[in-house]
C-alpha cells in the first residue's frame, strides 16, 4: 500500500498569513476566477500548497469544452427560433408548435419573447349562439 501523506495542522501564524492572502484575493476581486494566474492568486496557491491544503498549485487553463457547448446551445436556439417562426406564420399556438418541434410550451414561449415572435392564441370565452 502506498503511504498517504498526512496534513499537519498549521500554526496560528501560518493560519493568519493564509487569511491575509485570502483577504488580498477577495480585495482584488478574483474570487470567482478559478484559473487566475495573477501574482496575488499565485502566492495564495503556493501558501495553500505549503500548508497542505492543496496538492498541486499549478494553474490549469480552462478547456474549450464549455465554450463549445455554449456555442452549440446558442446555435440550436437560433435554429429552433427559425422553425418556430415558420410554424407561427401558419397560425399555430405555442402548444401546437411545441408538439410539432418536440419542445415544451414554456421553451417555445421563452423563445417567442426573446426573438419577438407573435404566436396565435385560441379564442377563449363563451361561444356565440347562432
């Protein structure tokens, strides 16, 4: 069996230093950036590695997988909007369009609002007698 390295509890001074570095990162406004390679974030990563909180402090570059997924999603929405506009031009309601496109009624309504497409509505109320 491989030996697991046990993390040693940091001293009070080390904990205070780590907190100061954390405060510097928060003050710089880099709290939501996972792949930041600025000097402040690098120093914090090195300190965390020295204290045993982190095993590898190398900054990884974000993969293009998420950007590609976002582009595919936007492209799919645009294609759906074109199909929806064609069906709306035929006078179909959102429920009928959703049935033909195999999408939900809420998704169709949201796309209609975003791309400013007017959908037909069924007349409600009492039917006229004769």
